[in-house]
C-alpha cells in the first residue's frame, strides 16, 4: 500500500487516560505475541502476529483488557498450547513498534528496544529511540530468487537511522503545536496528524487492525532540544522543536521547489515553547515559524565538478501548485501569511538565484490578484548580501530583528495564563479553560478567535533588570512596543515563512532573529523580564543563538549533507575572518561531495521508508531507476515504468503529469483528471525552461520589494539602537575581543583582518590578511572573493 495523505482516523492518537509504554515480545513457531502494560501494571493487552504466512501480514488484537490475575491465567493457557509449537519463548522487552516493511521477500518487524528521555512538555515525557531491532516475521523459510536484491534493499532501508533526529511521546502529540493541542480534542483519540509522522506508512497495516492505538509510536523527524535558561534572575524552560514534513521529503538536489499537490521540499515547522521553570507553571507561551523551498517548479543538475549548478525553471503556468502551497499554509496557520524571501537580488555573472527571485515575484503578484485584500500574501524580498562588505555581519541580525518585530505584531503568538491543575497532567485542564474563554469571547463580542490585536499595552518604562549598555536616550527609546494583553489568552494567527535558496543557512539566521524577538515578548508576557530591549550581548541571546545554530546544523545535515554555514554566528563569537572563511570553505566542499556522491542512495532510502517506492518482483529496482523521483502525489507510488536514464529529479511539474495521451502535456496549463501517471519526459523532449536572452536582459527590472514593510530600514547606516526590541552596542561601535570563543564577535579584530596591515603583502592592488604559510592568491580569495556557500 502506498503512503497516503489521509484524514485522521479513530484510534490513532496517544491514550491519555491509560498510557501503555512497556511491551514484551514472546514467540512460538506459529505466532508472535506482544503484551503491553500500563505504568502501574494494572492493565494488559495482547497482540498476535501470525508467523505461518510467508508473504502476508496477519495481525489480530485481542479486544479485551486484562487485569494482572486474568493476564497470568491467559499466559499459562498460551504456554500450554505452545508446547507442540516449540514452546512459548521470551524474545525481548521493547517500547513501541516502529512499523513493518516488506521488500521482495518476507515482512520485517521494527521495534524500539531502548529509549532515552530528551525532555518533557508539561509533564509529558518526550523520548528518542536509542536502540532498535528488526525481526523477520514468518518462521517458515521464504524461498525466492532475489536474495541479493533483498539484502541490498535492507542495507538501503537501514540508511534511515531512527536513533538520530527522531523523537516521540506516548502521551503528547509532538507532531502538533502547543496551541493546536490545547485547542484541539486532547481527550479524543481522533488526533493523529500524519504530516510530520515519518513512520505513518510503516504502521498503516497495524493501525488498520489494532484499534486501541497503543502499539505504535508516531515518530517525528527533525529537531528537539530543551534547555533551562535564566533572564534577569528568573529561570525559564525553552523548548525548540523542528518538525520536518514527510511530504516531498528528500535531499538537496533531488528535492527542489514544489510538487503538483503544493508540497514543498525541506518543509520544516519550528516551534519555540517558553514556560516558567516551576513544577506547575501558570503562564505558557509558544510561537511558530516555517521554512520551505521556493514554491515553484525548478531544479538543479547534480554535478561533481560544478558546486554551483545552473537553476532550471519548469513551466509554472498559472502558478497553480504555488497557490495550492499557500492554501496549505493558510489551512494550517491561518492568515496573514508573511513571506520573507532572502535569495539574491544583485547581478550575478550567470543568473541563478535572481531567476528564481523574479519568477517568485511574478507568482506572488499573480496569486494576490486572485485573493481578497485581507487574505493576500504579505511579502518582503531582501537580499542579505546587499549589505556593505566592510560592515559587520551583526548588522544583518539587527535588520532582521526589525522584520521579525513587524511580522510578530501581525501574526501574534500563543500565550495564556492557565489555572493550576490538580492532577499530574495539566493539559486537559488548560484545554478546557481556553475553550471556555473562547466560547465566552464569542458570546460577548463579534471578535474572531485569537484576534486580540486591539487589546494592547505599552511596556513600562521602569526596568528592574537592566544592562549596563542600555541607553534610554538612544535612538528608538521613545518607540512604543505593543504586546497583546498578558492578562487574557492570545493566539497565533498566521505564519512567517522564510526561505533562501536551500532554506538552510540564511534562513536559519533569520529564524534565530525572529526567535530572539519572539522570546523577549514571551518573557515579558510571562512576567520574567522588564527590560525594554534585549541586548545582543545578553547571555540569553547568546544561549538562544547556540540553540538555533545546533538546530540549523541538524536540519542542514538532513537535507544538505553538512552543517550549516554559520558565518554570522561565528562572527558573533569573535572568530577571525580568515578562520570563518576557511571553515565555510570546507563545509561547502563537504556539502557538495555529499550531494554528488551520497544523495541518490539517501533519497532512495527515504522513498522506501516513506512508502513512495514499493519493490515488486520482476519490476525495476529503485537503484535501476536511479533518479528517485518524488511521488507524483502524496497518495501515489512512483511509476514502475519510468525510464532508467534519468539521473536527477526536477519538481513534479517538470517530470510527470497526468494525461490520457502519450504526448507530454507540459506547459498546457493543467493536468487532466486521469489518475494514471503516463508521461515521462524523454531526452528528445526535455521539458526544461531555459532562460532566453530577453529574460536575461530583464534581470535588473524594478519591482516592489514589500507590500507591508518599509524597506528603507534595511539599507543605509544603522544607529546604535536600531530595533524596537534589540539593542546592540557592537553595531558601528567596534570593541576588542577577550579571546573567549563564546565572546561576541570582535569587530576590532575583524577590522584588523580587513585592513590587511601586513607590511608589503599586496596582491592585485589590495592588502592581504596576515596568514603565514598560505599563498598570496589564497589569502586574497579569503578576504576579497565570494565564498562558494551561502549564509
């Protein structure tokens, strides 16, 4: 069965009332027996898997729940019946079923045999799989001729290591945001959201037969880290979560842009949860933001000898897939949808990013012409590379903070003062409180849920926790900072969507800036700080930067094959320009060779894990097809008839389209209603959109950079205090580093490198940095040439 995008089904959610978290596996020759019990071992359930059917998966769940006495009696009966079948043998303890997989031979069962706690969300523990084990289901021998293929499929499948970057919870829906969990049906079981559940396909068969929902654990892929920090002497817990969508999932050059169902590559939802560091917090807050590939049909050829391959635009006639993508976002987050597009604007020797930028501008204008004003996309196109080369990179952070402040005022964030809960699980109590509040608001006013933007107040001038660098007479000190009324619940409505070319490096810096601005608002709402500004030198600002840097590296390794380019973060730590450039260079090389040499197998492994390719006897193997195309739709399996010559993947719109005829319908303005994917572009009919001379001539054409933000703020000289929420004494005021790698960027030290005061060391008329042992050409490249990678 192919992986499908399905509506939530009953029995798919965690059982909050009686959580089963410990399991044991027994076997005889005829069956596997799985026994699950709750924490106090007062309830038991049994699942039986038939082992005598070599090519079928026959699962039966006992509908009864047993107490300890009844359970012991049942086990004794099973033991007696098992004597003729080789006895009743204990196999292993385990903590949940990952799922079942079949290639060309038997079914395999995947279990979590060890787990590590990585955090908890208001008493609900979050785990990561620490160790897994697979078992062949049938006890009878399975005779088939493709044993080499079977072994190769297993090696390929095992490339997805569920002990890295996967996490789960038995009692909390980690695949959903805090706001959605509290406003949803927490006590109902109909809450299984499969968009971020990567083992959805592996568990479909089991969930269709075991209605209790206790046996599987929904595995979310991405990032989860929880830390305790202090601000102004008050302790708080910050949880940073990254949820990677399983739709259109894959690797950097094999998943680009959007597919025909509006799903984008590298789609990650980021949530930042903040609460008091006390056993029963009374104030909670969270904020969501989103990253995802530019929602157009586009691709890049993987080339071992070209680290910057050309960008190939597909036919985006009507921008239907782009519109569908934003409809998905609106359904998930509401409006406004704010687009922060960070790809290059400046002239390139060979147009690459600027092509996408121009096409994205046209797509947004086209979509906005179809929407009522209140639902139109709000956009800002800003090239972070446009800053002067001599200016410190921290200026980018300050400018991004201005954007973040504006976006946060438009979307809001989730906050609530919640009642104290009597039991160990406060979420049902909090959920009931919030739902009652919304009901009362609806009865007393015509305001929509969460639209509290009229309830504002200005932060007080008095500050009980101030920084020595604060200056109330500085520029911006008289600006009013509006926050939603902290005495009443507030809800996020809308989303900030950030992208660069890969949605890894520049995007992560922008997400940190947004997270930092949001954090200060969250801490104010929780009553933990009184400062009017957050100083970029505050320990909490540097702690958050480190956390976002770790997340950025994790997400970059998953999609791009290397850590993220963290030029701005490195400068903030005081690293020299030479060290930063050298470090970035080697990360670029690592990412390039990972993409060129490893991504094909990684993409094949992802397609197997997610069910986007199902091996069949007598059909081409996934490595024979090689190109590892994305599935035509979320509910379709890859075409088995696809030619083997394809070596790379375009977005769906440029490769496979629905059509009744044998001719390729690319560019005909939409797909037919046929459910058969019958057209694959051939070498003689390449459906690429090559850039014409006329298009190149319009590279510098004028267009509106933003329809909601004053872009003049993003250019020119910055005053010392240039953000209504962020204060940075290092901007335009160089200081000397203490030498600690955790220090803020040493602008004075960077200035020495830039000045290149090194005696007579001059190359091409420019002074060189001090770097004994390195050639003049290399030192010139480090200080004056553009790096291969991006930040």
